[in-house]
């Protein structure tokens, strides 16, 4: 006579609820026959067959997850390689040209075109500086993303003036992108107090600006606006690019994601900037968002709570 298990026996062996076992029985995944007033009798052979099917399914799921993980990792490494190769190649070329210009100046101490040569040299060094900044930002984003995934990402909030942070960040970006127009609109009040990590808030704005410059036509301005309400401050960056499809506006905040509807003008990016931006603002108790229509540009924004008088 074959041995059998009750519904309670299966639940106890597998560490699941009785409702879960009953669901398996109703779906036919686990074979059993009604027994008693509310139970089932599961033959031992049927129970072993059920366990084997589950084990096999878990192995397939594990293999699939490993394949997907490997594919994602491979795609990510390819993206990082492409993203690093371009600025490194450009930087090497700019530095090589700068060295050649310096050699020409040294060979002829004060030629008639000294001013032109020095101007070219300045532009080449500025170009190299921009590329190095891009590389440093990419490496920093990789480190930050790993900290977020490991749940060890932290900010160091202090009392700070958001007006100064926004103004200084825009000035810095104007110097690095001298050929582009970045408009700035600040509130009349020179002090907008927030409790925040100044470097992280600057990082947020730089991420927004980098995206705006990447996706906007070179002859179109970028607008940065800081506004204040009774309880919060709002930073917004408006571009004149192709915009983002509605179905993609939630996806772009995930790691290694980009809005595929946007034409990329100066590198693809690793898809980490907005992911990190959201983590930073959430750590500050704020929110992020985007407003966009295809063909009408995009406005990325974040809000931060204002500091109150009780903070010290």
C-alpha cells in the first residue's frame, strides 16, 4: 500500500502555508485526492514527482537569470568601454596637438603668429580638460551605482544656500562648454536655505546639464531655473532636444537605461546619471521628475525641502 502525506504534512515539509499547498492542488501542479472534510491525500510518489519538477524549474530559472545577467553585464562593459574610448582618444589627440604647438613656439621664440598659436593651445587644453572631466564623472558614477546597489550610498547634509550651489555649478559648466548657451534664472531672494550635501546637489545639476547638452542641438540654449515655494525649492533644467516618449519617462530613472527616442550627439553615456540623481534626491527627502513631449524638448526637475528654523 503506497504511503501518503496530508496537506499539513506538505506545508510543514516545504515551509509554506496551507493556502499555498491548496493552490498547487487546485491548479494540478501537485496531484492529490480529497481526504476527510477539508484535506487532501498526496501519494508519496506524486509528492516526489512534484519536488523534481520544481527543482528542474528552479534550475532553468537560475540558468536563465545567469544568462540574462551575463548579457546585461556584457552590454554594460561594452558601453563603458565605448564611453571611455572616445574621450581618451580625443584627449590624447588634443594633448598631442598641444605638444606640437609648444614645440613650434619654442623653436621660434616670438613669431608673428604667437597669439594665434597660444589661442589654439588654450582651446586644445580646454578640450582635453572637458574630456578628462567626462572620464572622471563616468568613474564616479560607476562607484556611486555600486554603492547604491550595496545599500551603502550616503550623503552628508549640512545647512547650505541653494542659490550659491546652482549659480556656481552653472558658471563651472559654462566654462567647460564655452560654445553653448546656458541661461540661468534665480529667485529674487539671494538665500534659499536647504539641508543638503552641496557636492551631491551639484552632481545632480551637472547630470541634468550633461544630458541637456548631449541631446540638444548645439545652437539651442539650455535653461536652468531655481524657484521657491513655501516649503520646497525646485531646480529645473530645460533642453530643446527631441523629447522623451511617455512610455520611457519612468524607465530612464533605472540603471543602465536611456530614452531611446532621443538622438545622442556626443556619446551615449552609461545610463547611470539619472539613476544616481534619483538616489541622491531621495536621500534628501525630495523628488525627481521629467516633463516632456516628443519633439518639444524635456525639462528635468528635482525638489528639496527647505530648511526650517529648528535645524542646527
